[in-house]
């Protein structure tokens, strides 16, 4: 397994393929891998989006959006997407990427990381909770879980 690493805009085609596969797996609409690659390259180059990749394919990604925090002068991170291809699930790739994300966040002085996931995504919920994320419940039309990890 190739360890997690921070992607650059040159990785956009692989990121586009993974994001497209993610949406297709869950029957969500997708503009296609080429469009996603272009959009991700623009966002990475703008400096407020980070993507962590891992695996030989690569086989997984975590997309982070950085924004200014309201209650502190440190930035906050929103975990926008996390995905591991089905064949690589259950082998620690998601945990390795999330540990990498938390390490990057700490090193950049991020105040906290937040994310949402659904009630039925028990594997993701278990991972986030095992890493110290605090769960808050809510949502319209179905139970969603909001998680936050405060970083000292």
C-alpha cells in the first residue's frame, strides 16, 4: 500500500475518477471524471481545498475544504468527501488517510475538523468515533450525524 500523501493539481485526473466512482456507487448524479478533475484542479490551485490520496490506484481519497473560523482566528476544516474503492475497504486505508488528515491539520494550526455522515454508514461512524470525533445528531428526511474533532 502506498501511504497517504497530499495531492496536487497534477493528481486531478485520479481524483476525478475516484469522485465519479463514489457518486456512481451510491447512485448519485455525477458530471463525470473529466469535469470533476478540472474542478478539483482549480480548487487545489486556489489553496482552500486539500486532497489526501492513498493506495496504488490511488484507491482512496479524503477531500478537505478550509475556511476561516468564526470563533477563533485559526482555520477550520470541513471533510467534504471520504472514499475508498470497494476492493480496498476494511484494510486500514481509510484510517491511514484520516490519521494523515488529522496530522496535517494539527501541523497547520487548524482549530477543528467537522464532517457529516449518514446513520447507515456504520463503518465510517466507527472510524470517526474511534479517532475521537464527537457525534451530534440531526437532519431532515433521515437521521444524519455531524462530527467534530477539536484540535488543541
